[in-house]
């Protein structure tokens, strides 16, 4: 047992030295980490935007794809503009039709007024749309009220209007 005592003492001493050195080095590592964190807070972080493209495509292919996308967006924008233009035209047409219907309700004689043409006047008779008419006759639903030297007066749905003999 005598021979073993110095061996045990040496082992114990070495264990203590390793333990102590581990503690010291751990402390030193911790201090280094604190110093490096202080240094990094002083350093500005720089970030960059990586290129977001398919790495399997060549630069020419990427440019061509971008051009195709732009062309498609232009085409879609033109289609949308055309659709809006057509919708606006349709809205205007419907509005004009409603205005015309309202005007026809207020002034129904306008519906047939432009369809009646005076071809000639012969005293108390007139030639209207190729037919000879006199006072009291009806043309397209309009009644002839009077015939003058240069015009014929009609009534249609309670409204009176005049059609003149065209000048030659």
C-alpha cells in the first residue's frame, strides 16, 4: 500500500489541476464571448438581397422570361382598357336610348315626324310620301289638319307639328 499512495496522490493532484484549468479556461471563454459580443454590437450588420432567380437558367433565358412577363402584363392591361371602353360605350348607348324613350313619351310626334315627306302641294291637296292627301286624311297615324302654300300641318297623339315643302 505504500507504493500506491504516491500514485493516488499524483492522480488526485492531476485531477485537481485539470478541473481547475477547465474552470479557468471556461471563465476565459466566457469573458471572450462577452468581449466579442461587445465588439459585434459596435459592428454594423450588413445584409444583402440575394438574386432571386432560378440558378438553372441562363441570363438570356431570365431576360427573355422577364420580357414575356412584361408583354403579358401589357396585353392584360390593354384588354382591361378595351373592356372598360366597351362598357362605357354600352353605358352611353343605353343612356341615349333612355333619353330618346323619355323624349318620345314627352313628344310622341317625333317618332313619325321624320318619316313624313312632303313631295308637293296642289292647292287644297298635298302629295305626302307619294300619296295625294287632303285635310282630314291620315298619314302614318298622323291626321292632316291644314295645308298652306309651303307646308302641311299634322296632329299626332295630341301634338301638332309642321312639315315644310323642301326647297329646290
